[in-house]
């Protein structure tokens, strides 16, 4: 009788995709660093380095 039994295998589960990394709040100094970097770029573009 056991010859008629169909044995089923459980389908393998795909690994769950990792959720996107949650970024914490931005540090308070980041906007000031960005503004400072922009100011430096503008300074050098305008030729403020005091060349010849």
C-alpha cells in the first residue's frame, strides 16, 4: 500500500530581500559643510586665489 503514496517535498523558500537601510537623521553640521564647500568653489571659480 505504501507504494502508492506520493511523497512531496516542501518547496525551498527564497531568502527574503533585505529591507533598504534606514538612514538616521542628518547631523546638524552637514548643511553648514555643504554651504562652506559651495562658497569655496565659488571663491576659486571667480579667481579669488590671487594668481599672477
